[in-house]
C-alpha cells in the first residue's frame, strides 16, 4: 500500500519538493527587504498571464512566467524610483492583475472553474512536462538563491554599503524580483497563485524564530518549506482536502509551534543583554530597606553586565551590592 | 584633471537632492595617508559630502574623482571601506556578526566562488580589531547600539581598504565602543591608510586627526589644522560669516513663504 504506485502522486510529490525548496529560498530575500507581500502581488499579476494563455491557446504556464516577470520588473522599477508610493503601486498592480485575469478569462470563453485550478493549485493533475519544467526552473532558482547568498544578503542588508563594495545593486535587486516571479509561476500548480506567497514567507517567519544567523535562517526555511509541502500533498492523498490549502496550513502550524519558543529565546537574550554603561554616574539611590534577599551567582535573579560591575534584575529593579545595602541602578 | 596621487578630489562640486541645493562650490583634495575629520551642524551637508565622494549621490556639477578616476567609472572598490550612517545594523531577518562582517569581503570575492582562507582570516582579524571576537556568532540585533556600530566598522575593515570613509561612526556610541573604534582607526592610520571621518564630537579620536574640514550651509567653511569643534571655527573666523554666531551651532537658514511676509522682521523698516 503506497501512494508512490500512482504516477500522478509521484509527479505531485516531485513538484512539491522543489516548490518547497525554492519558494522559501526566494522568500528569505523578500522578507529581509521587508517586501513580504511582493510574492502575493506577483501572484495576482500572474493571473492575467494565465488568462492570456487561455485566450491565445498558448501554454498558460509560459504566458504566466512572461507576465509575472514583466510585472516583477515593473514593481522593482517603481519601488526604486518613488519610495513613498511603493505600496500603492503594489496595490494598483494587485488589482489590475486579478481584474485583467478575470476579464480575459471571460473573453476566452472559460469560466471561473478553469481559473480555479491556477488560483488554488491542482498538484495532482500536473503533466510530466509540467513537472520537468517545475523541477528545472526551481533548480535554477535554488542554485542562484543559495550560491549568490553572500551578494544577495549584502544588497538586501545595506544597499549603500553593497554599492560601495562594488556590487551591482540594481542587478541583484532585479534578480530577486525575477526569481520571485519564476517561483510564483512554478508554485502556481502546487499551492496556487493566491497561496504561493504563504509558502514564500511563512517558513521564513518560522525559521527566523529559532535562528540567529542569516544562512541558517535560509537553509532552515527551505527545510521547513519542503516538509510542509510534502506533508500537505501526502495528507491530501488520504483525506479529502485540497493540497494547496493543506500545505499552507501546515506551514502556519509550524509557525505557531515555533513562535513561543522564539519568544522564550528572545526573552532570555534580552534579560542577559548588558545595560549601557553610559549612565554609570547617576544619583546614588538605596534599594528598599527591607531588602533581605542576598543576590549571588545562583540567587535566581538574572545577573546582567553593567559597565564594570553586575546588576541583578529583581522585580523590574536593578540591584547592586553596595557595602551593607543594595543600590538601585 | 585630477591632481596626481590624490585619493579623493572634488573640483567645483555642487549637489542637489530632489532639486534642493545641498552642496555648493566644494573644492577638496585629500592626499594619501591623510586623516581628515568633517565637522558641521546638522543639515550642513557633511553627510552628503561623503556620500558624494562614494558616488552614492551624483554631483550636479563639478568633478569627483577617487584614486584619480571619475567616481562614476571607478571600479576598484576593494580599495575603499565605507561605514554608512545608520542607527542599527539589524535588518529584516537575523544575521550574525560574522555574516555582516563577511559582506565587507565581497569587494574582493567573485560571485559563486567559495570563500578562501585569506578571506576568513581578514574577517576574523576585523572582528577582533573592534573587540567583538567573543560575539562573532551572536545575532547583531542582540548587541548594543555601540556594538552594532563596531560591527559596521569591522565590515569595512574586512576589505582591507586603503581609503576608509566613515559617516558619523561614533554618534550615540558608548565610551567603551568609542575607544575600541579609535584604536581600530589608529591602527589603520599607522598602516598609511587615508581616513575621512564625519563626526559631531571627536572624543578619544582627537589625537589621530591631521586635518579638519568644517561644513556650513553646504559650503566648506574651514579647511586646515585640527580644531576640536565646529564651534571653535565660528569664533576664530567670525568675520567670514557673522550670521553663524547669531544662530548658534544648529544654524537653520531662514526661509519665508512667498506671501507670508518677510521672515526677518528687522528688514521691515
């Protein structure tokens, strides 16, 4: 008893693995540039591309890639030229894309049902040609996203520094946009255009809870994306649920599980972060007279470096031993 | 034509940002091994001056050269280390100290090639030079402001530059970090690097400075032997620009609305 004996399941799982790897890899750079919703914008634009394919009889995947890349480049140009209206420009393309798609689909004599398989994915109906296209494009995206990660990281982190380091900032920004557009259309058949952005962003948000370096964030988010998309497809093989939605809900469940852990980790780091030594010479304030507790290495209160000594964090106060009493710092 | 051997040269430079003139009539030649500090009030154009030197802001007129080459055509960026002005080294995602400092090495690496031993050595040395060796694997967002600023300085150091340009590296930085920073700059200066530094106050760096440029209202108001503060220049050179004394160090140009009447009521006799 194995789902692998069905060809369409093998194709679906292959598609799921590669989308699961590629989407968070690109999504990492979008999140780092605080453009988490860009994938969503491109997804909306791609609807018009799909509709154009339906109208002209060309492959909807190819027209979707073309229109999505054009839209992503346009978004990047608008973002670079006019910083203030960036999110408005995004909104305009969002709605223009989806309205255009619905209109053109109607002209092509197709109903909303045809569009549905692109909007919400239909991973089990992927043809073998589609699978190889998905795998090929995803491999290119993964190789670029991981191989160029030092450059892409530097550009997204601090574009002025990157420019003075001799990197072609505009080229790398455009590259991320084009990779995002390709990923959106690749993932269109797996999770669907409306949910693809979730697979780009949610695994990154999850992995960010647990990591403190960029590279580990990138790699962990790719692992999480793969687990979610494989899990989603497998579950939908046994239960009457839509694979795309299951994938996204699994990814979200991962975030919900990681979030409290991240909260705890950040709280511990914050508690032990040193206080700035710049206010060392403040007034001398004695702690409450009935302070009977004796602070020490194992007293249970976090000991935090403060300039040349250690403060004990005690009920929101910072206590320092001073002769027979404690000072407030 | 640029002067032979100059590191940075601006001839008759003027810069506008969004149509508003910010720098005017800038003539500045910085030679090899000089340690220059740029002082001035907020809005005097000192930050724009160094950003123009780095080619981040285009000059509206005049000529800007780096190592004798027009900055727009300059390609040898591994010779330049830049510390931009900013409040935080943290971005939208976690990044470790080591990773941020490693991006300072990109001017010497080709894309898609693995990092070599000299790269790793330079990154380690740079992190040590700013006294953060024990925090190399920590996330930057967990560091104090002063430590984050030191990370950005280490990033510029990692490229082993001949020219080091820093935009307000010590603003809001604690004394310990200022000292660590002054040590790193001193080390570079002794190696013969050229250093251009924008600052509000010099602190422990004062003894390293060989030349001071004071910016006022988009022009070079003073260029010569070191002075401690922009304020000092105002007093020594009061005859040049009396209005500066009247307005104090935070000089703001008085601008009046076209129909709102004159901004300066004294003129209404």
